[in-house]
């Protein structure tokens, strides 16, 4: 009897210790995030390539672990990550691809995703995992169109293709039944997975904060709003039906994904199964900021960013949900790709975003977090023009962009500021 009691007591203590160490789930109540029963707000980053570093094909797990440790050391505990690329046959796209043919998966890259999530769990970090992409750099929606008979993807960086041509091509996705079904099957496959390292089902792993429909899904045209909204609601509801434990978001840029109509953004996000809202801010891409005229364009960039934020916060308040600035970036001085070049202008822009989040959190406003774009870690450009080729080090800059353009490297101490992150 005594031995049985001691064994029971020992088991109870072990289970109690495990319970104390268990990672708490992120939930939403009104316009606030919660980690367990405590409010949760954060400054995180975009780390889309994390699972690739963990794969045996890329074989850079030591780099991955160093980068995770550095981010953890600096208070960054929230990473927005691409589940995996699709296709992988074109230049200027992610290679290798997780889903190399529709419904066929690279087991090594799946193992890499498992490894990444497990290592994040050890560090009490959280993942936002996006399942597809509006843009060509990881295949995404355009790849489903090619797989289902709509012709080759007009990759914009490959002449004579153009951006308008690519946008017209990708707009077909919301009318392509087999394309949408293919993505639905991908969602079911990923959400049905069990991690090979932790042995946890993805749907039961608190390391995952949220599933995200995709990177920057767009209505494209006002006329396409109805089809887009129907598709978005369907896939959001599918994710929610498969996983009641995790949050769901869309990955929208906000106004810029909604034909510059904030009412479209609000209408397309009314689904109650969308747990929080997102917005992205890209001053260079939107011609707010000119690197060769930084002194004159940076002040107006901050002003425009403030107006953009305010419009989206109002929608979040109206829908009574939290909102995250989950992408924002700015190049180095004169768009240099070298890690030692000045980031003075970027620091001003970053600090503006960080301060907006801190002010909102202090007032318990709906703006609760931000993920900068993004963490390039130990990566670097190999060529003078920054073009990425398979085998080159990965950075946060996708393959269609010069490597180092928007990357925050491990040596960039100003952005990796633990004391500031702690204030959020």
C-alpha cells in the first residue's frame, strides 16, 4: 500500500510539473488576445522559410536553432510562417515545394515543419501558419489554376509576363471549383497531421496560435467581391470545423486587398469564425516612400501609415475583434542589400508602428500586436543584384525580391530590441 501511495504521489507530482510547464493556448475575448487567462500582446516577426531550414534538403537546422534562440532572447515569441510552397518549377518561386503536385507532398518538408513547430514549443513560441498565397512566389492560388487546366502561370518576373496579366490570371481562382477543392483538400491534409517529434496532433498543439487562409488574399475587382466572399467564408468555415482549438484569420492586407474600399474589407470579414483581423503596410511597394528621397517622403509615410492604421482599427472596433499589423517593412538606406548598411529610416518607421501598438495595448484597444517583415537571420544575398537561386541562403525576402531588401538580420540590433518588445 505504501509503495502504491508513493508511486501515485510521484506520478501526481510529475503530471503537475508537466501541467505547469505546458504551453498555454492563445484565445480571443472581444478585442483582446489571451494566453491562458492573461492578456497577450506581442511584437513578432515573419519567418516564412522556417520549415525549409528544418528540412533535410536544405539541412540548416543548426542555423534554425540559433535563430530561434536569438529571437527568444530578444522577446520575439510569435512567428508567421508559410506551411509550404506549391509547384516549385518556376524561377523566382520557392524551391523545393512542399506540395510538388496537387495532393502529393514532400515528406522531408513535412518533417521540417514538424521539427520547426516542436522546437518553437520548447521555447514557448507561437506560430501563425498560412496555408496558401495570393502571390506567385510560393505557388499558391495560381499554382492550383495551372494544375487544373488554366494554362501556365504568367510569373510576372519572367518576360514577357506582366503584373496585370498575373492578376487577371489569379482572379480566376474564386470561380475555379476544382482549384478551390484542391486547396480545401490541402487544408484537410495539413490540419489532419500529427507531429512526428512531439506526437501531438496539429489541432491539439498549443504552439499553433492560428491558422491563416493565406498570404494577402484579394478581391481583385469590385465585381469579384461576391465570389471572393463566398470562397473566403467557405474555407474559413472549413478550417473552423476541422479545428475548434485554434484561431482563424484571413491574412488580408486590409484596404489594399479590398480594392481600396474599407467597406469591402469590413464586409468580407463579418464571418464570426474569423477570430481576428489583419493589415499589412508596405510604404515602398505603395509608392509612399522613396529611398532616393527619404528625407522628404519618410514624414509623409508615417502620416499615411497612421491614417491606414486608424481606418482598420475602426473596422476592428465595429466588428469587436482584435487586429494585428502582421506585415510591415522598409528597405535599408538606398535599398542596399548589405547587412552593415544603415537602417536609420527603417528604425523610424518600425518605432512608429511599435509605438502605435504599445499605445493601443496600454488603452486595451483593438490593435494588439505586430509582426515585422521580417527576420532574415544569418541569410544574405549571394549575387550583387540579390537574385535568389536554389541552394542560396534563405532570407525573409521571397525569391521574387532582392535578398536582403526588407530583411532584419541577426546583426540588426536596433530592430531586435528586447527592452522595447517587453513594453508591448
